[in-house]
C-alpha cells in the first residue's frame, strides 16, 4: 500500500473525537417501572414531576370526575402507596379536588 492510501485509511478510522452533544432529551419514565409497577416514588422533584405527569395522563381522563376510592384504585394499579401519590398529584396541581374531598378531576393546567 502506498503512503497516501495509508493516510486515507487512517482518516476513515474513528479518531476518538466525539461530536458535541446536542441538548439532552428528557428521560422517559419507563425506567421507573418494572412489570407495570412503579419501583419507587422518585425523591428528586424534577423526576417526580415527570412521573406525576405520566400518571395523570395515563390513569385519569380529562373530562371525568373521580371519587377518592376510584383515584386510590387507579393509583394502586401502579404502587401501593396511593395516598402519597394522590397527595403529590394534588400539590403539583395535576389533580384537583373539591373542598369536601368528594370528587377529583384531572387538571387542565398545572401550577
């Protein structure tokens, strides 16, 4: 092989340099689940917010009222601590509830 062919082959090989990374895509919530069950409620607020968004959108219809037992049953399909999840959903503004606590709705906007 000639020297120019060797140089050309070397240029085609990976030089070990990496392209600058673009903006990172937010992680999904799939890694928080195993077999359809939530492994743990995330401690980090940003990660918990991702989970709450996912739960509110997948477990609750936007145009329906739910009783507290219905909310609990829906949340229990993913995690046993339904009261903690319900509380997080309320404080994040993803679920709203009447003053007397008799009914819940998925919020159309969040806080």
